C-alpha cells in the first residue's frame, strides 16, 4: 500500500512540474512575441555574433554550415536558426 501511495505521489508531482513548465513556456513565448514587436516598431535589429561569417557561408551556398554557425553564435534552436539564415539571403 505504501508503494502505491508513493507512486501516486510521484505521478502527481511530475504532473504538477510539467504543468508549471508548460505555463512558463507559454509565458516566455508571449513575452518574446511582444519584444519582437517592440524591436520591429523601434527598427532595432538583434546583433548576431559572427554575422559576416554566417552571411559568407550563405553566399557560398553552405546553408547547413550557416545554420550551424548561427546556432553556435546565438544559442537558437534549429527552426529559429534556419528561419534567421533564410532571412539573411
């Protein structure tokens, strides 16, 4: 019986943590969208470390390497990096 109680407690704990993480992710995404709108309104652009090197890779047709370099420079995810590199062309 103690094992069943402990298992239920663990499951409820995992569920609560997962719910909080999901809520935090939604909040972060909402804040990021708002920040993007503010930056666009103010005509500000994010500084990308090694942007010249990334642009050079794109011009050489080495898109995969450009995406990898972008990810390493910014910490962006794969989709975000691909979209950013596509905008550089």
